[in-house]
C-alpha cells in the first residue's frame, strides 16, 4: 500500500514538470533544444475513457467506421489480395525493471493501456459483398507469440512474432490456416525491452525486412544485451538467412516499402529521458549499411553524454534521418498512400502516433499524413485521424496503419480494441 501511495504521489508531481510541447520539430531540420536531465524523467499518461457513441475525426470528404470491435489488443493489419484484412493481436510482458525510476515509469505507463490480455492470434475480417461492412470475422491462426509484423509474398503470409518469423501457406479466399506455422528464423527475444518486431517485404518478394528494437533506453543493461538489437534485419524467407541491413535505430517500430522505388522506410521511436523535446522520433528512408546513431548519437552527430565509453567514430558516422515527427510521439504505424485515397492525401505516408509517456504536454494520439513529392517528404504533417484524446482522456490509441489499394485507410486501435476504416466519400455518380 505504501509503495502504491508513493507511486501515485510521484506521478502527480511529475505531471507538473516539463517544457514547451510545441517546439518547431517537424521536417528535415528540427530544433534540438538543450538536454534536460534529472532524477526522474518527464512523465504523463492519459487515462482511458472509451469512445462511447463517438468516432475519430477525419477530414471533410472522408468517413470513418469501426469495422470490428472487441479484439484482443490489435497491433498491425494486412490487406490480402482478395480484400480480406488480417489483424495481428498480441501483447508481450514487460522487461524486468532495473532502477526505481523504471518501476515508477512502468506503473504510470500501465495506466494508459488496455487491461485486455493479448490474443496471440491472427483475426481475419471479410467484406464479401464489397459494401465496406466486414460482416464475417474469424480466427485465421492462434497460439502465436505476441504477433506484430505482417507481410504477404509469393502466396504466403509471414508473421513476425516477438521471438521468430513464421510462415503460413495461403490460397486466395482462405479463411483459416490450413496447418501449423512454419518457422523461418528466430528473432532476438531475450529480455525484450522492445518486443515489437515490425516487418515489410521487398517489392520483388525476395527479402523480408524486420525491425528489432534495443534492449534498453540507453544501454542501461550493457552492450552485450544489445547484440543484434537496434537494427533492421534483411531476411531470406526461403532459408532464414539474415544480415544487418541498417543499424543504430533505437526502435524501428514500423516499416514500409515505397511503391515503385522499393526503398525501405522506417518509423523510429528515439531515446527518452533527455527532456520533453529531445529526441525527435522520425521517419526515414533506410540506406543499406547505414548507422543511425543509437546509442552514441542522435539526429546526426549529436553525442549522447550518457553513453560510456563513447565512440567518436560512431558519432561522426551517424546518418541524419529524413523527417522529424517531433519528440515522444511513439510512431507505431507507417503506410504509403495510393491515388485512390484522393485529393491532398493521394501521395505521401500515413503515420500512426501512439503517444508516449516521456513528456507532459501530451502529444501523439493521432494518425498524421505527410505529403510526398518526387518520392520525398514535402510538407508539414497533417492530422488525418484525430479525436483519440479528448478532455484529458484517451478514447483510443492508434498503432498500425495499412492502405487498402482500393482506397481506404485501416487503423488498428489497441486501447479500444477496434479496427477503424477511413474512406473518401464518393458521389453516387462516381460509384456507378
């Protein structure tokens, strides 16, 4: 009881700490303020409230509908060739705490997430008549281990569990797996400070790319615990052979393959405990063989003084990311748009910002759209799906985002355990 009282007292005190939540941190050249370090990091979380009769907000000319509810922690989705939607549902256990402030942070973070146990399964949704209502729902596969990343290549479904990549054979229209999962390769899973394993596939289907987050915020467990961590793997799905594609990415929590170019893009959750406006989370095209800084540096050659011993060569070699989202927004979803999304949202990327705990002046809790021109980011982020946080309460938290080529954005909401579908409003004449 005393321990609970102390945690509550600290949580209340911490809500009054922090700085300007509106620093100019969007785009290729974000402001990087001075570090703010203290005994405890800035912490604030938004308590869940539920949607009630409300829905998320979307721009004029678009509509949003809940296509399924009552899931068991939906994380990522995949649109199959016939239009069915796979939903990965799962939640892993937290890594063991190291320091008193880890215990406090963990206590606060738990106040802002669902109490539902993860499903460890793939749910399949089907809209048989194409009217946008997914009238059929079933379990495609279960007994998985905190599934997260999904990909479809060469007639098979690939799933990135927290500890392995597995494959399911698939034929068009199949509603359930025809046999057990086939393991392709193990993934680093000891400790699992960051357990989510994002995944995408190359355009030609030859390779899978898997994001593997660090085992700490900033090497608190030592560098041995970080072996094969904070990087993106390139995996041969036929053999399971893999290699590091890029390194120094603290938590590459969402991956997407750019249409036409085949470039791999990542959304990365950067480090905590340097203040409310450090370090910016970002999206970036991923250069093969590149080093993006973690743990030694951030946003190019800006050394992190907490890392001992430092490595000046690593600091100097750090690549600047392409586009800052702002600090502590926790991007967990990334998807390229298609022309069928219409208007100003036809070319660019959608990013699901889950919202973080390491600041007061809460940010995130939205899906933003970043316009592209010539294959590169070309403007400020625009809120595309909002209303997840209202009157100081959280009604939902967006995670994975997937674009249906027919013209729909699919959003997994792991707080209300809902999948949302956003579509352009088309006139009756246009639909005939």
